[in-house]
């Protein structure tokens, strides 16, 4: 990773929690929303830096929805507890999308995902 910048070093208005309180969760970037779920970072990466790395390694939110805890553990800085927490959150999101009739994104690398445009 690049130079580590802790959340505490960020301007208060740029911190994910404070930004959510100010503008609402729907106005946050994907990495900021994921940082809220992650909670705390590591010595090497803030929760925001870690969330950016996770989204990059998994191919974004749709890819994160499709990976399991074991795949998440392959991301530097993601241990068993965080991988399990993220997998649980993604499973809950998947179930909610099914129950509300929203389309579940195809698994990355599948023929269906190759036909779908990626995030803009």
C-alpha cells in the first residue's frame, strides 16, 4: 500500500462517519460505505484505505457481493474476523435484494457478468 493516512488525520468533514451524518449514506462513495462496515483499520491501513483495496481486489461492490470469506482473507489486511463480517453483510444484502425483487448481480468471471457493463 501507499503511505498510510489514518482517519484521524483526515479533515473531520472527509471522515466517512461524519460525512454520512452530514450528507447521508446515499451520497457516500462505495469505499466510504464499506469503511463504515469495516469500522477500524489496521496499523498499515485505515478503514478507508482497506475498503479501497478490498473493492479493487474484488472488482467493486458487485464483486464483493459475490466473493466468500476465504477469498476476502486473501486481501492484505483482512483477517478472519473482518472477512466473516463482510461476508455476512454481503449475504444480508443478497437476501434483501432477492426479497425485494432486485436483480442479483452475476458472479464475476461468469458469462453473464461478461455481458453486463461494469460500474461507471
